[in-house]
C-alpha cells in the first residue's frame, strides 16, 4: 500500500522510478527536502548570513529564530498534547531574570547561567504542573494565566532581585568560551551564530521527540486521554514531562532573548508575546511540526512589512488570524495534511480500478 501511495506522488524520486526512468536531479532534491526538512532548515539558517549584507535584517532573523523556538515549544504542549498553557510567557521571564541576576550579581560563566535559566523555569513548571496537569483543560489554562499575572506582579515589586519596575539593565553581550570556540555575541551577526546553534539543537531534539513513541502517546492523549489512560499509559506523567521540557526550552530561549535586548523589566511578561505564540501555532497548524516553524518565520518578518501601519498592527494581526481560521481552520499544516491524504486516497482509488 505504501508503495502504491508513493508511486503516485508527483515530484518525488519514487515517481520517476515508477515511470521507468532514472530519478531526475530535481526529483532527488524534492525528495530529500520532503524526507529531511531539518536538513533544509539547517542549511537555510547556516547560509543566511552570507546572503544578507544588512545587519538590520540579521537582527530580524535573530527574532525569527527566537520565535521558532518559542512557537515550536508551545506547539509541543498545545498542538501535540492539547494543553493550553498561558504560562509560556512566564517561563520566558523566569529564564530571563534568572540568567540576568546570575550574570550581574555573581559573575557566573554565561553558558552556565543560561542553563540555570532553563532549569529554573523547568523546576517552577514541574512544581505547578504536579497539581495542575490533573485538572481539566479550562482549569489548567486559568491557573497558568493567573501564574503569569503573579510573575509580572512579583517582578515589579521584588526590587532587591528583579530591580523592580526599572528592571536590570546593561547586560553584557552573550559569550561562549568552550575549548577552541571563543564567541562574543556583541554584534547581530555574532549573536546569530550563537542563537542559530541553539535553534538547530532545539529543533532536532523536539523533532526527535514528536517522531518517537512518546510523541505517539502525546497525540493519543490529545485526541482521547481516557482511552489512552485505559491502555495503561500514565497520561499525567507524560503531560508533566512535556510541560517541564517546554518550560526548560522556553526559559533558555528567554534568557538568550533578554541578553540580545541587553535589559529586562516586568514588560517581559506582556501578553503580546503569548499572542504571537498562539497565532504562530494556530495558523501554522497545531500538531504539525514544520509548518509551525515556517509560520514563526513569517510572523517575525511580518512586522517589518507593517511598519507603515504601526498603530493598526494588532488589528491587522486579528484580520490575518480571522481569515486564516476561516479558510484553513486547522492551519496551514492541517490544510496541507488534508490535501495530501485526499491525494493519496485518489491515487489508491485509481490503483484499485486498474
């Protein structure tokens, strides 16, 4: 059956073989891209600095990489497990404040400070999730929303640690000194190298997770948790593990993000970032991996095209979201997946008529 499906998938290497000829270079290339999207994404990330001369657009690319990590981590939680968490922006802030305080008050090695930022966010997520993952979806969403509001309040009032409403300013450029590598990310291009490495590693790890047997269980929990539990799976343990993992990745991304900004204050908990993550995942297609990645790139570049209408930016975002949900309720990834399924069904029907 699989062979029959592949033989009627135009534009692939298999199609050329089925037609009786050798696979063309274009067919091989398309087939490789379809089978190895991580390879394509890594190549684009690696070649981008050589293709872009203006550091301003490199800085936009830095924001795109941050959105890719944040959006993909949120997609793991919401798209693959079905847990709507408003605490993701809180984990960004926790990671940012942890790394900022450690570097400015202890002089700790920066990579270790970034790692501690992810661990701090993960520990907090584990403490919250230990109770909340057992609750209903609505209760979980409300509690994570309340937690984020609490974090913003604490950041504004805990002056001795967070700097209060003024925050922590003058953060040094991120550094990575490890063996022969000695990188000081004091320019957009140098910072891009650091963030690109982190992004590729994060994508590789999260993609391996969703393609593993654990990823299959995650989808089963999203689709029918009682049935999954009846099959003997500890669904709450899976949910807690994913919630904690996403917090770790998000906290680490938050730490790198605030060092790019060279400052952090309570505005880091603003729900604009949460809105961006929601839009990225919903329009990319919740529960699809690579469309969400490409959606993150789109929404990092979109504000640059909307600078002429800065005041109406949120209105335009709303219109884009409404139109996208109207014509593709399952997002771009869901639309493409449905189209691929229909195409394979038609090919099987043709094959059965022969």
